[in-house]
C-alpha cells in the first residue's frame, strides 16, 4: 500500500484492541503515537513491532482520566516531533 503520511494517536495501545488498531494502521502506512497507562514493556513491544513494519512509532505514558496529565503529554509529543528529521 501507498504510505499515507498520516499519524494516528491511539490511547491504550499497549495491548488488546488498541494495540491491534495501531499495528493494523501501521500496515496501511500510518505512523503511530500510542499511549499506555502502566505497561511500558508492552507499549515498547508495540512500538518495536510497528517500526519493524517500516513505520515510525513512539509511546508515551498517559492517564487519560487525569486532566492534569495532558500538558506533559503535549510537551512530549512536541519534543518527539521536533526530534524527527
């Protein structure tokens, strides 16, 4: 498939439906920003699988139930985007 030059943001993508969605989007040519609540090992595994498919991926810890967590999350996303050539 032709790359889409799009980035998907998927919350809860370290396992289950979120992980499956992230990997399937990567297969269609989409880069992925994924979030996880507590299982960094699984999130890192999902990132590795996406990168192995030839797409870009990053994982950030985010508690979507805490409004205060979003400021730091946005900063992390911006930093990761600026570091991307």
